[in-house]
């Protein structure tokens, strides 16, 4: 192949490539123009769609704004209406007040006129009264003072004779009724003093949900309540007390059995004589088991070993007995711990002391009731169940009924007194009660013008006698308030104290 051929071939190849490039460029240009046209068309469509969406949103926002504007306009309109109503009401009230002020001014003027008329009439009456007195003095020939003196003398003579006759009648009546009144006072005093102890030691209040249950407890013709009383040995009192029944009896264990049995019967709802006997029998066994369990827990807690089972049962029975308002089992536990502590300090056997302290009041819970002091009875019970002689002597001698023969005996006596006399253990003792009454009387006596003070009604009332020549009637009320405030600030007392200040003038004379 020659060079000319090769050159011709190269020229033909280049010419073909250029033609192809030219054709491709033309095609690409037409395609680009076509794409640009399609893109312009799509952008127009999108633009139209967006414009439509914007218009719709604008229309919606415009509608919402119009709603809000209309709502606020209505609200503003209602507020304006209310304000106008209030303005009208205030205007009416102002007019009424103005009218009332005018009326009040008229009434004041009228009253002023009437007062001036009354004052004039009073002056006229005084002049007439003075004129009448002058005429009476001229007629009788006596002055006003002389007439008063004569009248008083005549009244004195008459009053003396009437008073002496009245005094004689009162003395005769007092002699006749003195014995009866004295008995009544003594009985009332006994009742007042014994009420609290009797209530605490002899009754239990059983609450019920409604008074309808009282009829079911009583039963037809009283069968249920009679069955309960005969089985438990407790008197059941159903009275007008709302939602409560009283269980009365001096045996606390029986009262507890009756209370628990009644509780089970009320909860069960089946109340008839056969069911009552069954429930009471079950409850009695439960209480006996509880008594034994309580005794066992007590001796285990205190570390007292080797006690007879009967003594353990009596210790558990202490749980249901109280002495002067103090639970007997708690008192025995306290005394036992105190005895052990004191015996340890003195170098004695703390176990024996704790044992004697636990058993010292065992004579208060016997199964039978012999006529013996509880200390002697407790000693005999301890001897019966083979306790050591020093324990028996400490139990029997803690109230000095027998001679103390061991060093544990005085420890038990002292610890018994400590447990019973600590603050809050028992009800107020007589000495503290009397001291409170004396303090009440002395507090009132510290005020000037007071002659005598008397604390009565168990300290719930204080009567203060003042001198009529030292304190006036106006000062009596202020003195009563001052004494009440001072008692409230300086003293501690149950309930409330009534202060009665008495001021009187007496004239006493004797006919001989």
C-alpha cells in the first residue's frame, strides 16, 4: 500500500469522524431544546399548582381570622353589655343611697327635735318634783332627810321582827332535815369519788354498727340476752345509748369472754341460744389459751425459769386486771425489772429479785376470792407451788403484813412503790389532788379584797368571797376574769374550772 492510499484513508476516517461529531451535536442540541421546553412546561404547572395552594391557604387563614374577629367582637359586645348593666345598677344604687341619706338626715333632725323636747319635759318634771317636795315639807313640818330617817327606823323595827321569826323557822327546819341531808351528802360524795374506779373495773362498752342490732341481741322475748348472761355470768345492759352495749361484771376475764363472744356473734349474724353457748364455749377456750400464752411470753421475756404452770397461768391472767388504773401485768413486769436492777447494784441475786418482783401481786388474780390481803394470799399461792422461802417472804411482806426475813423483801417493796408512783402510771393520788385544790384556793386568796376561797366540785369550781367594802360590783367581773386567766396560765388541771366571785353585804344582829 502506498503513501497516497494511506493518506486517503486517513482523510476519509477524519471526515467520517467530523461528520459523526456534527450530526451528534445537532441531535444533542435538538434534545436539549426539547428538555428545556418540557422543563419550562413542568415549571409552569408547578407554579400554577403552588399558586393555587397559596390561594387556598390564604382563603383558609382569612376565614379563620374572620371567625376569630367575629368571636372577639361578640365577646367584646357581651362585656360592653355587662358593663352597661353594672353601670345602670351602680347608678340605681347611688340614687338609693342618696335617697336613704336624705331620709337619715330627716330622721336625725326629727330625733334631735324629740330629744330637745324630752329634755325640756325632764326639766319641767324636776321643777314639779321640787315643788311637790316643798309643799310636803310645808304640810308635814319635816324636812326630806328627817322623813327618810323616820321611815328607815320604822322599816328597821319591822324587818328585825320578821327576820328573827324567819331565822327561827329556818333553824327548826334545819334541825329536822339535818340528818337526812347529811346522809344525802355522804352518799353523793361516795358516788362521786367511786364512779371512776367502778366504771374502769366493772364495765366494758361494746360498740355496734347500728341500733337495729340491739333487737337481734335481745332476741324474741329476751331469749338471746338471757342466754348470754347465764352462759357468761355478765350483766348485759341495753339502753338508749346510741350504738353501744354495756357489759357489766367485776370479773375482767368474764367480761373479755363476753365481749369477744358478742363480737363473733354480731359478725356471724346467727344469734340464738344454741349458737350463743357454742360461741361462748369456743371463746372461753381461746381466752384460756391466750392467758397461758401471755404468761409464757412474759416469763420468757423476763428470763424467769422453772415456774409452775399454774403460776404461769395466773401471770397471764394479770393482763385482764388493773390496779388504780394501771395494768397489773405491766406493773408486775416493771417491778420485776426494777428489782433485778436494784439487786444487781446491791450485789444480790438479780434472778431471785426478778422472780419475786414478778410474783409479788399474784394474790390479786386468784381463781377463788378468799378474805385475805392480796400479799398474804400471794405468799400462800407461792408456797403451794413450791417457790423458795425467800421468794414467798418477799411476796408476803411487800405491804408490811408480815415481817421481812430476807434482803430481797425490802427491794420488792421499794420497787413496787416506784412502779406504782411514777408519773402516768396510776390515776392522781389523794395528796396531789388535795395539793391542786389548795393551790387553787391560795391563788385566788393572793388578790386584794378576797376574804375566803372554796374549791368545790372536785376542783371544777372555785368560789371566791370578796368584801363588799373593798370591791365594787363593777370590779367583780374583772376579778373573775383575772383569776381565770391566772389559773389558765400557771396551773395544770383536767377539764375546766369555773370561777364564781360572790360579793354580798350582810347585817347580823342577835336578839337576847
